[in-house]
C-alpha cells in the first residue's frame, strides 16, 4: 500500500515539468508505478495525483454506482473524466500536468505537493499558505470527527 506524507515546495522548470520529491518516489512500491492520473479535487481548489491503479478503482466505483440512464449521473461522470488527465514520470522523475488543469485551479509559479495517504495534492503555493491551520483547528477537527471512537492514538 502506498502512503504519501509531507509537503514539498516545487518550482516547475521552464517547460512546466515538476520533479516528484524523492520521498514520494520511495513510497511507491519498487518504483514500478510511473503513471498517475491527475484530477481536479472535488471540494478544494487543488489537483490530486492518484497512482494509476488507484484511479482504476475510482473508475470502477463510478461505473458501478452511476447509471447511463440518469442525466445527473451522466453529467457527474462527464465532469469527472473532463477534469482528469494522465501524467507519466520521465527518467528524471519529472511530470507535466496538462496546462488546462493548472489553469482550472489558477496555478502559476511555485506549487506545493502534499502527501495525503494514497494520493498527492498539488496546490498553488500562495493558496496552500493561505489555508494554513489556525491555532487549535487540528485538535478541534480530530475531536469532532474522531473523538467518539474508542481508538486512542496517544
């Protein structure tokens, strides 16, 4: 199972390619995973890089849950596929995100790659820094969402 953690500020090269941080490369099992799908996040103004095999699982869910005979289902499916693209790592560990996706969320200049478990979020550096967690927000969210569970993490 792939687990990406940490955040890294990256500056695209003159051709717009971004180098995948070595920590993320190490997280991929044996380095055989060279292909990702990049898609618009459903709730935030960021992009999400998903290893291709995880994307296939997402597609399976879409195909199983959505009907070709319901208008809203067809619209959601169309929007999901439209806001996605395939990216492949080159021999130097760089990838090129389609410009239309970068423009979709207003990324120009430096980006932040944020490991979020099985995916990597790609943010504009300015927007990422503007969304920093304030004060006790992390603790408040953990208490609200996880506090009633019997799981003790301390």
